[in-house]
C-alpha cells in the first residue's frame, strides 16, 4: 500500500534532499525542519536580534517576550503546569549534565543510581561519572527478550538505597517504549528522584509529564523538528528546588561581589550566559506548527509506515531485527555482512541511514553486536522513501551476500 505524508510539503529540505538524490531516513539522529521554523528564524534575524532578560530597549523586550512565550509553549506541550518548571539548556546532553552536577550534593558514598541497559550515552555517562566522583553504585536494570526494561527485576533492584532513577522513554536503538510510569512509581515509593530521557519519546506522541509522575523530563529541540542547540528540561517545582547551581555567569545572578554571590532560582538561575535566543524562538514556532498537525493522523501515519519498514526487513533473508521495534525506527543486522560495508553501499546509493553503535555501546556490545543499521522515520517520510531504501538494500545485499 502506498502511503503519502500530508506534511511532507511543509518541510522544504525533503525536496532539496530528493534533488540531491538523498532519501532521508535518519530522523532519530536529527529531524528536518518545517518552513514555519525557517520563517521564524529569518524573521528574528531580519528584524532585529537582541539579548534576552537584560535589555530595556524594544528589540530586547520583543526577543524576551518571544523567548518566554516558548517556555509557555514547551510547558503546554509537556502538560507541565506552570512554565517556570521548564528550563532551556543547550541540548538533552547538557540537561543530563546539569542534573548530574546540580544534584551531586544529595548523594553519599554507597547510595545507588539506577539506569537501564539500553540508555544512550547521554543518560549513562553523566551518572557513571557522578558515581565515580562520589563512590556511588550504578545499578543497571536488565531488559526482557523484547527489549523492554524488566519491571520484575526492577522491583528487586530499586530499593531504599536508590537515590535516583534515570531511564529512557523510547529506545533510540530498539524502538521500544519503556514502562516509564511503573519504573517511576517504584522509584518514588523508595523516595528516589526520577529522570526520564524523552529525547526520542517526545517526538512520537504527546506525553503528560505530570501523569508520568517523574521529577525531571529531558528532550532536545532538534529531534522534535526544532533548531539544534536547544534542550528542554522539565523539573517539578520541588525537584528544581533541590538543584545546586552548576554553571555561573551572566543573568543567573541576584547579587555579585568579588568574593561572594547569590543566584536566581530556576529557571533563570540555570540558564547562565546568553541562551540560544534564536533557537528557543524557533522552537516556539515549531511547537506552533506541530500544534496544527493532527496528532492522531500523524500517529497513524507513522505506525503504518513503521509496519511497512518492519515487514520489509523481516521479509529479507538473513536480515535480523535488533529487538522488537514498536515505533519510529528499526535497527537491523545482516548475517555474514558487516554493518559498515552495508552502510557504505547504502550511502553510495543516496540512502541516509545511521550505522554503528548509536551512542549506546554497552547495549550494542551486550547484544553481541559490533554495530547495526538504523532506519528512523519522521512525519514527512512516505512509502516511496521506504521503496528506495529497500531497492538499495537489495542491491547492496546482492553484492555482499
Ligand atoms: C535517547 C536519547 N537520549 C539522549 C540523546 C542526546 O541528545 P542530544 O545529542 O541532542 O543532546 C539522544 C540523541 O541521539 C537520544 O537518542
């Protein structure tokens, strides 16, 4: 069945990529951008750039207004309640680092941090390094055969020693939704703080962070069709109150002397220096655009396309799916074929997919793999993209197998 995307025309890069002979199937790495965002960036730069929260002049007031409007829009997007619970960072990775440094003072030697076996390095290494700095134990939740965090094992591993849980909502390698609500509930029952990595999850469906029950929720704008250089960190008011300031500089200060200073509370106290003004304004325009997209239709389109992707891969001899992907992406390996060789031949045919360890080396090596090819989908992909991918895959396999 042929599936067209009614949103494809809203993303001018898709046409441009097609003219370059490229089929873009790497949206889990970064997504293409809607015209609405491109227009907003052009408008901001063409009509007067200004710094935020500091200038008394009109351009400064306008930039500050647009910047703060995005905070409201991001809070609405996440059903986060008051917008003061949304902080802007320079990406998901810097949000995790902010948390790992900002919460460090709460830990004592012997305390435990619980993550899972499928975490992206961004939600692994900051905790691993915190554990090393403070002599904590990093507990790794195992996965079921389906590639889902094992909640039975979690019930035993999350204990009164657990001070923090940090887990992904949707795996960037396996394409599996994780039982975040149950895990958060287990951690909360032990009085632990909870962090959800929404970098992939936020792109596929609307989520309610209050219903999830987590203390912190993190995502990157650039995967949600927004500009790069912007991360969003939601924190419950009470949890934000426990964060210590970690980066110091302009505008996060209340009072400063040569030998002492006092700092603003969240959000501004955690946005030291000039923030990514244009990026945040662009994210606001992207959220406006996405608010106009019928979410039910988008979810159906993505689900159908994902089914075509899965079915096509499963059909091919020697192709093995990595795990049991449920949404957004599928990773695979081919018996007797090195993923780098296959990736090379796909690239030569203009297929933009990701190959390698996907910033999850412990997961990939734990699965006994050296790497995998990942095909990931966005709102704008259609079945012609998959047709071109499968033709290229068949050609490559004919050469390699
Ligand atoms: C699940 C997950 N978490 C975190 C990140 C890190 O995001 P960023 O590189 O935008 O900081 C990624 C990016 O691939 C991801 O897929």
